[in-house]
């Protein structure tokens, strides 16, 4: 019988009180997956079907028919029987750690006479929202907590100018704490090499599972990204693409003249926004459509997510929709 891990989870991105309302929800997949055990996801490998394998601690929502009442009566602790026919869900969260993910819509100070910089409260008003990377950190930490608490496996890959770090899926609280620390310690890179990083991930993974990709998808060559995602699909992985969007990047700010600073090593650009507003809007719409088309082409589940929406609301809706 496996003993439960007593490690206390800590992270500045883990808001346990706020997650109470989501504790009863499970991260499920409509597809058949492979692995040793979970209790909610049916395995492709049916050999040894019905054979007892092990125990695990009971968690709210588990099928009470699997509860071992003799163990409960003898020890006072509730354990669920595990069988060979069941499998665990492995979810690998991939966070884009490139410089553009740091965009938060906040203006900087004036750099020269005539180049207006309004105060943040005047410039973005209701568009105030966390940067995309911070949003991904909160979302991933919360999802990892719910997945591992439910007995399934959570993993993590951080990609900037390549694969920064990789943590294979695991389910113990000690493993989860390691993921929290990796998420909290993210250092963004100037360059974005999402496709190259995914190719490195492909070399590390095994079996099947769900790959949850969180990115703004501001990439140099969409064809490379398409090829990498298609390769993942060919290996049997389900892909969920969360397209993170800061509301301040959907349109240019109100004002006359601005200097825009690149977040990935690009040079600064001075312009009068009235002259490029229409062009920017068209390019932005093209970016959204191109990203959606890439996801559709590889059979991924695409979701556009605004960082102005609470990550808790996004997570709750996401779990409900996957549960059907």
C-alpha cells in the first residue's frame, strides 16, 4: 500500500483558498490514453483487465464501489482499489517563456519632447490585466494542483530560445512542489524559438497524454510550429492550445505619437498611431486567424484566452467543457 506524501504545497502562484470551489472538478480527456493508473481514463492496453494492482488514498468524487471497506474499518483510512485495466492521465503543460509573454500594456516614461506617454491609468484604463507569462504561471500552478490532487500526472516544459527545462509527468505532492518551484523561477528569454523547443520536448516524451501549450504564438515561422505540433499529434498526444492575449495588444492605444519597444531584442519604433492603426488592426486579425488555423490543421483544441479574465474563471470553464 502506498503512503500519501505529506509535503505542504507552497508557491506565490498557488491560491488554495480560491481553488476550493474547483476542488471537485477533474481534468479529463475524451480520448483513450496510456499509463499505469488513474481510475477515470480507460486504457488502450486491456491485458490483465480487472486484475487488482494496488491502492491509493481516496479523494472526493471517487467511485465508492472501489472503496476497500475492510481497510477502512481496520485503519480508519479510506483507500481506493487500483486495477490494471485503468490508466492515469498524463498532462504536460508547456509555457512559452519568450520576451513577448512579458507584455502587460503598461506605458513607459516620455523619452523625448513630442512623444507622449500617458499614465497607465489614463492609457489602458479598463484594459489593465496581468502580463501573459504571469497569467500562465497562475493557470499552470492551479491546474497542476488539481491534476495531482486527483491522482493523475502533471509535467512541465518551459520554452524560450529553446527548451529551458523539462519535468516528466508525476503525481506525488513532492513532484508537484518541484513543478511549482520551476514555474515560480521562470526567467523569460529575448528570443522565441517555440517550434525548436517543442521538437526537444518530442525527444523527451513517451507514451500518450495531453500537451497543454500556453503561448501568444508570436513566432517567426508558423510552418515550423505547424510541423512540430503535427509531429506531436502523430505520436498520439492530444494538444490543447491556449492562445494568451493581453487586451492592450488587441488595438493601438489612444494618443498621437508613441515609441514602441520590442521585447525580444527588436529595435524601438517611433510612429504616429493614426497612420498605422488600420494596418495594425488588420495584422492583428490575421495573427488570430493564422494561429487558429494552425491549431485546426493539426487537430488541436484551440482556445483564445484574455488575461483580463480571471484565470480561475478560465480554468473552471475549461474543466467543465472538457468534462462534457
